[in-house]
C-alpha cells in the first residue's frame, strides 16, 4: 500500500502537468494563418482593392425587416461610380433592376415602368418597402471601409477585416477567398437594427481599367 501511495504521489502531479501542456497547446492552435502585422496586411490589401475600378459579383442574399423576410439571387456590376444591381427571387415582383449612373438612379420591377430618383436608398424604400445601403455596400462587399466617413474596423489575425462599424451599420465578414493576389469576403452580414442583410458571394470578377475607360457608362 505504501509503495502504491508513493507512486500515486509521484505520477499524479506529472499527469496534471501533462494535461496542462496539452490543453495549452490546443488553446494556442491558430484558427487563421496569423501574421506579424495584421494592420499592415489589411492596408496593403485595401490599397490593391481601391485600384480595382470595375468588378462584378454573383451571389445569394437574404433580407429581414421585422417579421418579414425575403431570399433572392443577386448580381452586381460596378464600373467606377456606375453600377447595376439585379435581384431575382420570390420578392412577389420578379426581377428588380437598379441602375446608378451620373448622379441618377433608376429602378424597374419586371416589365413595369422605369422609376427614377436621385439616390438608391429612397427609391428602394419607396418601391420595395426596404432598401440596401448601396453607396456603402460597394465598398463593404469587398472587405473595405467606405471613404469620407468614420469607421471602426476589427481585424482577424491574418489581416482580413472581421467586423466594421460604419454609418450606423454593423458589418461582419468571413469566408475569405484569394483572387488576383487580393483577399475578398465570401460572406457579408449587415445589421442596422431595423434591417438585417446576409450576402453569400459565389463568384467574383475583378478588372483594372484605364483612366479613359473609367469615364464610360454604366455596365449593361
């Protein structure tokens, strides 16, 4: 009995130390490929993305306002300041096309008449009962903070943007993918308290245009 008690006293602390080391090693395992300076990595990625003057994406979106919700497919084409957003799905209205060009915005539901306004948010709110923050989203979908507005970014350990507070919106980013040496989010979730939007991006296409090409019209 004495020898058994002696062995217990010797090996029990060793077992405790072993479990502590094991747990510490598991806890320290990185979820992402950490970098030495996440801020510098994010700034470099952001600089590359600001040089992209034309891009397009396809994906799926879900919108929830109060107790109501809608699911839809989405395509977005952006050329400089001009854009075309197409929404398809069970919206009770078929296809919705939103075009922004030269400070003017038009919206068309199915084969209905084209409606015009000065900004996309008020036009969508008037016709759909909800609106997307289009002017901010053109940056947010790329994992960028919008310019000329205060923002509070939070970064992942690999230098990608995890969360952003800007213009009254709480935006979360994940499922990043590498394309043309830049990191782009595969999912973006927005919430401003009144509206929640989830966007899953299935496909990205990036272009870099000349100064002359930037002056051309909205994408078709």
